[in-house]
């Protein structure tokens, strides 16, 4: 578990450093990072300036301990990648011939086999990454919609931005802003193959954003069953049609093979309300046990076109946001079966 945490933290650090270097160097030089669990990561600038990377998560206070641990005999020059290198520390590292790059964009890079010299100093210490109360572009309304698709379609994150835009019905420029925000917050590794990082944390951020930003603005109406027996049996056999899906408790019942007996029925539907009332035999009732929501996305069953349920991520969110202790327990079962990703 600790090794997985360290590996993820290193990927986050590398992604932030790459983003910072791109910002300060612009398009004058290409920057690539290769990192996998079997090899020491590398940083490539331009065509052939390849550095072997040593990641230090914690800030540097003294260069001496680093000198004792620094590897010397390697085929490629080494570069220290860390959160922040103050100017005085940078001067000491340069004095000892140690290349470095940090998440603020400060860097000193020299390569003996390439016509390359980079020196950037004086960049201020970066602000701490966003928290659940500081929403970047990825956690605003349009970003949450894009993020919902990225979390529920595992291969989508590796597609070109234009494909992601088409799949999420979002402008390409917005997709670019959302992806950049995810990179800067350490949730996206911007290397081939592109991948989401800290998925469990990202899932919780999405749920919080959904509850605060998306769900309160969904058109919601309450009903009761015309036939009260529908609540205890038979609701599963209702002909929902192509534009109506179960969420919340009934979806959890179906996803967990009957583990839960639903007491409150959530539906997401784009059908007209009169048509839905006729189809499902519903009666308007402000205190009824059936809630019909207009979905925040028109294609909530893209994950499985034959499923009568919204994706497990949305089911999980509905259960947690209900505030019901029983539903929180069921939400954890949904999470464990469908959503959990090792670090």
C-alpha cells in the first residue's frame, strides 16, 4: 500500500513539474516524461536530452544529505524533481553540478550530449493544491459533467480532446481547461497513455461537487405510486423505456442483487411528465416516495445501454447524499464492488 502511495505521489509530482516547465518554456521545447513501476522515471527535453529522474516529495532544507545519496555512475545525467527549490538551494545545487526542476517552474538543466541549457529561477512557491472547498474548473458545472464521463468511461481519458468533447457534448476549449486543471491538481498524468491519478479521492471530490453544484439545479418532482403495492414488489418490472433510468435505492437494489429493499425511488428521465405518469402510473404528491429528476446529461446509460440503471458512480452519490445511515452502508458496498481503484 505504501509503495502504491509513493508511486502515485511521484507521478503527481512529475506531472506538475512537466506542466510548470511547459508554462515557463512555452512551445520552444518539447517535454516528455516516462514513468512506470518497473523503471526509474526519465525526463526528455527536445529530441535527445534524456535525464534519469530522482523524485523527492519533501522540500529540501540542506543539500548535503542529498549529495551523499546522489547516484553518480549512470548512462544518463540525473535530475532532481521536487516540490520547490528556493533560490539559495538552487545556487547550492548548481554549485555541485546537480540538475533540478520543481513544480513552480524553477529549473537548472544541462545535458552533455545535447545542445541544451535551461536556467529558470525566482518563480514563487506554488499555492497548495485545490481542496474540496476550492473548486477549480474541473469542479464547476461543465467540469463535473466532463469528469463524470472520465470516471465512468475508463478509456475516454486517453482519447484526443476533440473526442472527449464529442462524447461529453462539451466545447473542446472547455475540455482543455478541465484537463489542465486536473493536471495542476495532480489528478491527471499528462503522458501517453494519459491516466487519472488518485481516483478514489477524485471520486469523492466529484460526489461533493455533484451534491453542491449539479444536483440542486436538476428539475425535480415528487410522486406516489397509484398502486401502493408497486413500492413493495413489481417496481422492477415497470417498462421504463429508453429515456428513463433508475437511480438511488432502486438502482442499488438491482446492482447488488436485491441486497436493499428500496423505500425511496429515484428516477432520471427526459420523458415528458404526463407521459411518464401514464407509463408508470404515478400521481403527483409533494411528499411521495418517487422522485423524478431531469438528468444533467442526456446519455446516462452509455456505460451499458441495456441497463435500467444510471452508472454506479451516480448511484453511489445519490445514496450518500440522501443522508440516510442505511444508504451510507449500501453506498460503501456499491463503492467496493464497482468504483474502488487501488492507488
